[in-house]
């Protein structure tokens, strides 16, 4: 799940155990932790794991092993975004077809997040989807200054945001944590004013994040949306 520091600790322990089995001369002359680490690093198939593990190694040891892993002079995600991208994500190479605007970058990051989710790498899955959300939010801000097809375009973007937030929910459930979902609940609730049909999923999110009062509120909104505002809502009992 992206436990890079733990993986590095395991490699260091393995290296120290290996040293105990070497003769003193060999130990001093030709065997270093850096050599051991690089040989192990090259056995890792997934590039994201190689990059992030190498960067953690560089920070701990003071080397530049990550320079061996990263392609030189490649156009990365950081190139296209005006804000500082998390270093665990900024190295990703963005295809030309996905770099035309923030929306296309967001779709690209969403695909990365889904891929890492199925690999159970929740660290990169969360980083990718939260950056994708930021791209859409930035586009909405830009659209607010232009009235050309603003309502239609913004509704499309907000529907995409709903999809992204549902993915955030899935990532939280994968780890059995409230984070990162709890950090986005206000934004999700704001969307419900324009898209009342998502009240049911928000109800489920409120149960998951242990907000019984909010869950009760959205239970009523579900009934109002399905049966009409004059309907007397049935009582839902939040489940643990």
C-alpha cells in the first residue's frame, strides 16, 4: 500500500544481516548499502515504486539514486500544473493527448488512481485523485470569469467531481480509515444542492465517517428527492 519507508527499513535490515555472513575483507572492500539497494531496486517492476523508494533512499542516505530511475529531460506532471505537486507524484510523465488542459490532466490522473487502487497502493491512489480534484476545481474557477456556456460546462465538470469523490470514498474504505474522505465532505455536501440525486451516497458517507446527525439530515433529503417534499419520511437507523 505504498509503505516505502517500511520497505527501505526491511532492505536495510537484510543488508546488515548479509554483512554478518561476509568476511571482514570483503565487507570493507566491495560491499555497500547503496550497491545492495540498487540491485534490489532494479528487481522491482512497478516504476512508481522504484521512483518513490529511490527518493526515500536519497533523503535518508544523501545519494542521488533516483536520478538513475527517472528519465532525463522528460515532461512531467509538475510541468503542467502551476501549484507544487507532491514529490511522490510530480515525476509522472503526462502523454501529449492528456496535457491539453486541466480537465484532460484530471482524467489522466483518475486513470492512474484507479490503477494504483487495484494494486492496493493507496498512497499514490490518493495523491492522484486529490490532484485530479484540484485540477477540476481550478477549471471551475477559471470558468467563473467567463459566461460562455458556463452552466453547461460547469455541470459536466461537477458530475466528474462527483465521480472523483466516490473514488475517494473507495480509497478510504480500502484502508478502513475516514481519511481522505472526511477532508472532502464539505465539498461533497455542497454539490448535493445542485445534484440532489447524490443524497443517498452522501448518507452512506456520513455513516462511514460517523456523523449520525448529518446522516439523519441526508436520510430526509433522500425521501424528499424520491417522494417529494411533502412526503413524511420514514425513520432510518444509522448502522455501525
